[in-house]
C-alpha cells in the first residue's frame, strides 16, 4: 500500500502558525492593560494566555490526520 500525501498537513501547519500569530498579536495588544495590574494577576493572565491557545489544536491536528474535526463516536 502506497502512502498518498494530502494537502491537509501543509494547510494544517499553516493554520497552526496563523493561530499562533493571531493569538500573539491579541495578547500583545492587551499588554498596556495587563501591565497596570499587580504582578500576581499578570502572572495568572500570561499563564492562562500561554496555555489557552493550545485548545483548538486537538481538533485541528485530528483533521490533519483523518480529515475529520470530531472524534469518531
């Protein structure tokens, strides 16, 4: 059985990079507001912002592999 490469993997990698870029711009645009907060609140915000962007990756990675966004039921 021959492996047929699909367009989903390069497209998915591009979408991941686009997601990271958009998220970074969004978080950086809030730096003025966040910079006025106390440092513990800043730490909580940046910790959350640094992990939340990962949530849309699971369906995107599943789509890259299978062509479906949802897991089979």
